[in-house]
């Protein structure tokens, strides 16, 4: 995928919001050019396929504002198809010609926090998005998202850089569990939050009360000491844990309470290698066998049902997470920077066919955590774009025709 590019138009020497936005875009692997003169932008010769977006900051002071608007007008007249994104102080009224010419988006500064402003700017830059896709970006609280989990509108995100779990709501955000050590996948069972606190060699199980984690319990032993666990799941009275550096996955039947679990290792036909993700449903326990580059299915007693190397001709590289919805499975393949959508057979749930080689592409990039909420929406943690993508599954799958008949390998 080509590196996305943007030209920021701002006053010379301005170091406020425009500089913060530049820094956060560079952190997201964007190519950013900052200019204060229209002539330099017009003299640049970008290939048509790599033409950068234009992000214009309107100054607060009247004299500077007139210069900034004149600069913007000159550029838009020279390239009328490249509609700009305009960041404007909330108390400044833009002239009519800005709207008559057309803009991609107008983002008002001053009425919202910087996090929300950047989210609006970023959404405009990566858009237009399809109706089934949304995103959340909070640069002050999320820089390297790993696990994601949600039940309704609020998305809980484990961030490896800030080493905390943060709740991202549609309009606000809040840290709910600080002081972690490289947290990875999360799982939310109503108000019970499971955190794979990887570098502390533990699972944390907490109750969410008033948007804070309470009654936090540490689990360090599941039929032997845990070593860098990456995931834990609870569904259909089955518990599953990816004990990654012990190269094993443990399951327990007939309970949703981790304190009542009686752990049994799954029995793969070929040894697992650093499994990072698990998913449990009514039919099977699915394992992202990361360093064997495959997906493995087990029954609830730990007996292997099947193993899948990925779509024919496009094998998994480093699958790190798996989740399910209805008769679909979604696999986060970090190595190839994609989500693979697989469909299960109605007669044999362990038989898979490929629905989409790169689900929700080209927007999602370095995918990691996955979670489906009760409103049929998929959250995808993106470590390169440093955001969480939200996918309406019914609309997205209806808009995505299945690949030509192809069984998973």
C-alpha cells in the first residue's frame, strides 16, 4: 500500500494545533509536507495517483487569516478536483467562496478537545468512508492498540505504548485500568473484563463499575505458570487461554468463572508455536497459531478438528487474533496487514471457505485485536494507523461479494 500523503497549509512559524496534527500524522506513517506559500505547492509535481490531500489551517488573527484564505483560494482554483479539508476556529465565519468551490470537510477548532479534533481531521483524510465503516482515534490515550473488546457503544482498548486499558466512547474517553505491562488481547463478558497482561505473565480479571476496573484479580497459573499470555476468552461455558510463550492453549468446560476452571491443554497434531489468539463458540475453540502461520480448530475437549494455512495462494503470515459472528470467522493477520473473512459450512462448522481476502480493505492496515459487539459490529485495532476501526458487519458483508469458490488451505 502506498504511503498516504498530505500537504498542510499554515502560517510560517505556527507551532500550535497544526504542528500537533503534523506530528500525529507522521507517527501514523503519513508523508507530510508543510507549506506557507501557495507557489511551492503549485510548483510541486506529484504523480496523479499519489496526489496529496490538502489540509488548510485558517488563522485566528484577521491579517493572517486573509493571507491563509488567499493561499487556499489560489491552490483550489489551480486544482479544483482536490477538495481541501479546512480547520477553522469555531468563532470564524468562512467566506461563501470556500463552500461554493467545495470542501471535503470543515473541522471546527476550539470547541472540542485536541483528541476529538484530530479524530475529525483523520476521518476526513482517510475518507470518504463507506457507510458501514467508522473509526475512533484518541492520540493522547492510544498509540499502539493491541486488544479491543466491546459490548455496546464503548470500545475498550489495550494500548501497549501507554500500558493501560482505555474506554473509547463516541464522544469521550477514559482510562479504566492503568499500570499494565505490555497488555495484549482483551475480552469483555458483559461487565467482566479479561486482560492478557503479557509481560507480567498474568491474566487480569476485573469488574467494570462506573467506567473503572474494580475487584481486579491476577491469575498467574493455569495448569502451570503462565508465560506471556496473549489472550483469554469466555463463551458458551468454555474458557480458553493462549499461553503464548509456553506454546500451548488451555481450555476449561462447563464454567464461565475462571476461579472454577479445570484446565486441559488442547491436543494439536503438530505442536503449536507461540499461539497469540483464541476464540470459543458453540462448536469449537479456534486458535491463531501465530508462528506456524495457521488457524487451528479444536472441539471443547481439546481434540483437533482441522488446520488451515489461509486462503489458497495467499497464506497467513502471522495470524494474531480470531473472532466469529454467525457463520463467519475473522482472522487478523498482522504479517500481511489484513483481516481475512472466512465462512463456515452449515453442515461442517470446521470446513472453511474464503469470503474476502482483505476484509474492510484498503482502510485497515496493521491489524491486531478483533471484537464483535451485540449490535453486530466488528472492532479492529490498527497498530499502524493507531486507531480502532468499527465495521457494521451486516452492511459490510452485503457490500462485499464473496471471492470465487476457494477453500481455506
